[in-house]
C-alpha cells in the first residue's frame, strides 16, 4: 500500500469523528442528516409503542434537559396551533375583580351563573354578593354565620323570596286596573315632571345614605365583603339606615300610586258614591289600612326597647320594616329623657300603637333603674305625669290606638290593676300578656288581654320567626347565667369578706396600737360581719323596707270589718277559678308548641333520611338513624298522647275537673326521657362523626339546618328542648297549685306531680353536671401534650391558675434576701383529688392578632401528699409560694395578690377535704 492511499484512508477515518455522539459524524453533513433522521424514526417508533405513563415520563425528561430558548420554541408552537379563544375569567383574574363583575348581576342571573361550573358556583354564592341584596329589602339574618358556613345569605334570600306573594300581570290588572288609557298632553307632561322630581329625590336620599355608610366603614374593611367585626359593630346603624330608606321608598311609592289614580275614571258603586279598587292588604302592607282616613295610614307603629333585655340587638333586628324602634339605656336614663326620645322619634305624629319592651314580672314594670312601676308608686306625681304625656303620643281608643306592654302583667291581679289604672289615666287601652313565664321571655308569645284582633301584638312589631329564635337564645343565656352565678357566688362571698376584713384592719391599725388590735379580735370580726351586711346592696334594704310597710299595712288592715273580709274571700275564689282555667289553657298551648318542635325533627330530618334509605340512595345507615332519632321519636309519641289527654280534658273543663292525674300518668312513663338523656352524648358523637365522614349527610344538614321550617334552629339545638321542657312543667304546676283551693280534689295530685317532676329535674341536672365534668376532663386531656388519662370516677375540676415558675439562686440565705429568676410559665389544674402541673408556651404568628398557647405535661401530685408553703413578700419577689410533692417541688408566683390569696385558700380547703 502506497503512502498516498494510507493518507486518504486516514482522512476518511477522521471524517467519521464525532462531536456530541458516536452516532453523529462530524464533517459529513449528508451522512449526518441521514443518521439523525434514522434515529428520530427509531425513537418515534419506540414512542408509539410506549404507554401513556411512559410517554409522560419521557417528555418530562426531555423538557428538563431543554434550555429556556428551546422551551420558548415549544410555547410558541402551542400558541400558533392551539388558539386559546375562550378563557374562564374567574380562573385568570384576581378573586376580588371577579366578585366585582358578578356584583352587577341580579339574583336570578346569579343563580343561573352558579350552574355554569364549580368556580362560578363558589364565587356567586359568596355572602358579599347576597348580603346587600337582602339588606336592601330589610331581610337580616337572625344569627351570625360561622367561619366555615357557606352561602348563608343566599339561602336566607331564597327563603324570604319563597314566602312572598306574586301577582301575574293579568291578576294585577284585574285588582288595580290599567293605566294605559290615553291622556292629554299637558297631563302627561305634568306626570312626567312629577315622576322626574320624585326620582331625583329618591336618588339624592340614596346618595346621602351611601355617603353615611362610607363614613361609618372602617379603613381596614375588605374590598370584597364586609368583615365580621365591622358587621357586628355597625349592624344596628346599618339596619336603622336601611329601615329609614325603606320607609322613604314606601312613602314615595305611595305618592306615585295615589297621583296617577286621581286621573282614573271613577266607578259608581251601589250607593251612588265613587270608589277606586283598593290595593290588597296581603300584597301591599303599610300602604292602605283604612281608606276612610288618610291620616290613619300615616300613623306608624312605635316601640320602646330597653337595653336591659338580653341580646337586645337580635330583638332590634327582628323589628319589622316601617316600625319605629328606639333603644334606651336602662341605667342613667330618666323619665323625662325617655319621653323626649319618644317625642323626637315620632316627630309630632301620633303612633297607631306603642309597645314597651322592658324587664319586669307579673306585678310591676322594671322600666328604668330606680323606677319599678307598680300599683304602689303609679300615682306618684312624676310617674303619673310621664304616663299621661306618653299616652298623648298614641292614637285614642276610638281610633284604634293601644299600648302593648311586653311584661306579663295579665298573669296577676296586681298587674291587671296596674293596666286598668294606666288606661284610666291616659284614656288609651293598655294590654299585656296573660301567660305564666314558662321561659325567660316566652310569655310574650302567649295570649294577651283585650278583645281579639287581626294579629297578636308581637306580630305587629316583630318578625315572629326571628322573635322565637331570640326567645330560644335567651333561654340558653339564662341557663348559662344560672350556672355562672352558682359557680361564682362562693367566690364573691369570700372576696367581699376579704375586702371587709382588710378595710376594718386598716382602720383599726390606723386608730389603735397592735396590742389593742390583738385584744379586740371579736370586735373586728363583728365589724366585718356588719360591713358585709351593709355591702349586700340596696336590693335587700328595699325588701326590708317593703316588708316593714307590708307589716304596717297588715296591722292597719286588721281593723277591717268582717263583712269586707268575706267579700274579699268570695272574690278571690272566683278569680282563682278563672286563673286556674287560664293556666291550664297555657299548659295546653305550650305543650302544643313543644310537640310541634318534636314533629319538626320527624318531618324535616327522619322521614327524608328513611326515604333515601328505602330508595337505595342512603344518606345514613339504618343503624345510625336508629341511634340518633329513636329516643326522640319515642318522646314524640309519649307527649302526643299527653297532649291528646290534655285537649280532651280541656274540652269539658270546669272548676271541679282535675289535671293532676294526667300528670301522674305522664310521670310514670318518664323512663323514655331517661333513655334519651343517657344516650344524649352518644347521639351527639354519632352525629358529629357522620357529619365529618359522610359528605351527603353534611350537605343534608346544610340544606335543612337553620331554615324557616326549623325556626332558624339546627338539629343539636332542637335536641335541647326536652331538657328545658321540665322547667316549664314545674313552673306551670306551681302556678296551677297556687290557684287551686286546699279542699280541691286535684290539690294532692298536683303536689305529688310537682314532687315527681322535681325529682326527675334533679336527676337531669345531675346528669348534665356529670356530662359537663366529663367533657371538661376530656378537653383538658386533649389540650395538654403527654397528659395521662384523667377520666376517673368522682373526679372534677376545681380551679385553674396561671403562675410563673421561679428558681432560687441560693437557698441558704433568708427569704427576704433571696434572689429569684423566672424559668418558665406554668398552668396548674386543681382537681378534687390531684394537682396537675403543665408548662405553658405562647407563640405569636406574624400578621395575626391572636396568639396560640400550648401545654406540656410535667407532673401530677395527689392532694394528700402535697405540701404548701408561703413565701413572704420582699423587695425581690412578690406573691410567691412553694408547692412541694414527694419527688419534686415548684416555686411559683402569681401576677396579682388576690390571685395568690384565692388560689392558696382553695388549695388548702381541697387538701383538708381530701384528708377526711
């Protein structure tokens, strides 16, 4: 082989050298292109044979190796070949812009938009879109939605709209006539000018209200909806503004309706006079009440509401549109200022009716602080002058005016005398409820004195559904306050005694020497007891004064003639028979309402769940339905039978008839209630577990809870009615026995029934207390990390105290010179048989006002083995003490001196009681 051939062969071999791969020649471009196409065809063949998952992994690997320029080429390729012509703006734009766009839709369009997709459904059901639409018509939620509640205002809007009455154009033309008849040009011009002026007035008023609302709004409010803090603070002012705006629209709407009707051709009736078709009262409330007097149509309803009423904000929200409502402070307000508030609200008009919603009982009205209006002080000059001026603000009795006092004065003879004297003083008819207060304010929903009217007084001023919700809430508040008073009464007693001891000790040490003070301890104790008696307040002194006055009046009445006493006795017997019948009627009425609540549970919850189970679309299993609702259905059948017995007895009611035997028969079957109360914790846990695990049941409860049908109550709230019903039974039985003569046959049965119901009520209270203590122990065990099991028999929590744990640097020096440093924060849980010590850690999250506190278990010591030592205050430490257990001890200090005193006193009493 020649040298030339070898050189050519070397160059040919070098032409096959590669740069990036052994498969791609470096310099031979045609061959390079051919090899590249072959490899692409091979990879494409492999790609066709791969599964979808393998293809995705291959593309993912390729895209990871690409540079930014190569990825941009892929993006441009997709942009050219796949044009994005339709994009859901709600997924691209920020949420507040999407909500602003949806805010221009009416309710019908919002409901249609909610059916487009899930993102649109989520956006169109936001409360910030539906709340203004509800407030515009004066429809307010009777409760505050929880944080996780969704679409509350939309559901409330649909519920309110479904109760409205609508007229078709044909029905409206038949009822009101038509306005399409030809008019003269000057009449049409005047009508257009009048409409333009009225429209201008409306828009000016609306703009003014919007400016006022904008001034009230805080600067931190959300742009997409009203925050809860702003809603709670400004809810009353907002509702008042909307109510005024609704009243303005109503008056202007009336003027717009009356003006064109003057130009209609008049129709002759039988008597020859002319009349026009009247608007239906059902469809147009507040515009026409009486066609004969135009001034009567402009007389508003007016109500005074005391701030002493619990949760009075809910009462304000339940006031109907068009009713003037004035809330006054119970303390610090005088009769003159209250009268001035009423005159200012009416603006020179006379009220068609006036309501007074305040605290009180069956004998007197607790109108203001220091003014309990009763039969004794009604004729005082300032009280008499107040009622005379207040009665002049109401229309006369001939015009249909009346004053409604929401206090059960009709349930006693003294209260009826107060009402009659008020009617004589003012010349206006006064009325009040006659029911016994079976709940906190349940009497306002009972029968009222006076002739029957078209509607009861509560329906004149309030939305009855919202008022019933408020009444149920006040019952829960009263139960809570009773338990709080019961828990805090010994604490306040000890605190009052401690303050009295300190005051007397300070006075004695300032006036006498130490030896004299030590020798007069009995005197100091007597002074402390006297100071405690004086500190009980004006209430007991007024009771003593009233008792002394009653004693004097009894001495003066002892001189009456014997004939007057006989007449009084006959009158009392007649009144007792009438009041006995009234109490029995109220018993029947309250029992009917109670059975209706139980029927709501059956009709709204049980029947749909069973129907779904029978149609193979089960929401809950048969076992869960049996656990949750079986006891309630048994209670319903028992009380329905009890209601039928009462109804049959009342149909043939007479003075000699008895009710006690019916109660005794009812009391013998109370084991059904025992099963309900024993299974009540299991029912709640089963319901909560099903709510968390079954989405269909969660949606079912969301559709049915807190609706108009359920009286704005949820299913757990409906389950509370059986326990509250026994308090009502006891109060009604006491009232019935009070008006039953001693020689009556029913007297003994009533006494036996009261004892029976009271024993069962005590059993219910004991069971509630046991459940509460058990839940309290489980909550403590849940919040403390590493906590052992706390649920033991007869164990209950006494007190919780936050302290700081200290460490002494040198324990050899005296207490007054010791220096301490704080190690950590502790929380002490004192039970009746043990002390649990846990560490307390508080963490703060940025941009959040609230802090998060966690607890870590340290130790627990039995109270019998616990030693307590006090550390005297020095310039280095204050409010410190030592807790010594068998294995370890803690040096603790409280923030305040009173906290240390109360904690040590409770701890020492617990140790003493555990050693007995």
